[in-house]
């Protein structure tokens, strides 16, 4: 299926910094709860991510990640997820987060 450039523009992908990561024991599959700072314009958003196989809580602190910020909020057990962090599956089918390799401003949009 092909999409138009306008279709792509409808998906608002921004960069944010993980400012807090904690265990999410209520999740059906192992996951963390993340708070991500997307800068002054967007603010801090919450999400749940099944990334426990490739990341420790400590390794996530300060990590820059890409996330879709314009999906509707989604209830995950007792937790309301506001954004979707993006990643690729590695050779073991575990998520590896998408992260810029150079410093970029928080809230910057993917082009």
C-alpha cells in the first residue's frame, strides 16, 4: 500500500527525553511506564513500553526517543498511555527504540 506525503504528515512524530522510567507490574507482558519530556510546546507525556528485554530503568533515564504524539490516549490496565514510542524488533523480537544519533531540540518533528 502506498500513501501520499499528506498521509505521512498526519502522523506527528516528535523527539522527547525520557525523564522517568519505572516498572509496570500490572501490565500483562513485561513493560515500563515512561514519562517523556517533549519540550515547552508539547510538555510531558506518559506511555507504556514493552522494552524490558533491551533496557534497564537506569539506561532509559535521559534517553532521547521518537514517539507518535497524535494518537488518542489508550487505557492499558490502570495506566493511560498518551503517546506511542517507536522502535524496531531486533533478532530476538525485542523492541529497540528509535533514537536520534545527534543532539536535537526536544519536540522536534520527524521529517
